[in-house]
C-alpha cells in the first residue's frame, strides 16, 4: 500500500514521510530574511512602547504634581542645569507663568512640572496653579527654544 507522493512515501499508517532537497544557501538566505523581519518588528514594538510610555507620562502629569516619578515614566530627561536656567529665567520674565509674580524660582519649581517628550521633541510645562475648572487638568505650555 505504498504510494509515491511528492518525492516521498506514505507508510501503512497513513503518515507522510517526505524528504525534500533544499539548497543550503537558500535556507540561510531565508533564515536571514526572517531574522531581519523579526528585528524590524522588535524595533517597531520598542518605538511604539516608548510612544505609549510618554503618553502615559503626559496623562499622569496632566493630573498629578507628583513628588516622586512613577516607575512607568522611565528616566527623567530634563537636566538639572536646564531646569535651573529655565526657572531662574522665568522668575525674571514670567513668560509662561504669568500668575507667579509673587513666587521665586524654587517655589515655581515645586508648583509646576517640566517634562521633555521625545516623540514631540519638545518640553512641556505643567502648571498646577492654573487648572482647567471642568477637568482639573493642569494648564500646559509648550516651551519655545
């Protein structure tokens, strides 16, 4: 009860035992293509994960002037030097924080939050003194360089 099927054979139980000849070079090429596609997929997943992490961070700081950074937000990307320079300049000019004329730079720093979002390539200032009356979200300002 043996029948030839695609260069193979069917045994008495009905299972196919097919032996195909493959060129080793074409197998290696195929494997390399699969690995390349996998790496691209991993890069895309990583980029999307970073994007969603930043969205969560934005949403979190929109509502909460947190004393400690949440774990999901990752590393804080704003340098101490940039923060110091921004708040010292803001103490003099009040360009973004107009209602803080009676506050010094350290008070402004405690009452606001400055975050860098790589997906936008911009700094966003969260002002918790001036909240939206309906949603209670912080007022946000995109910093101009």
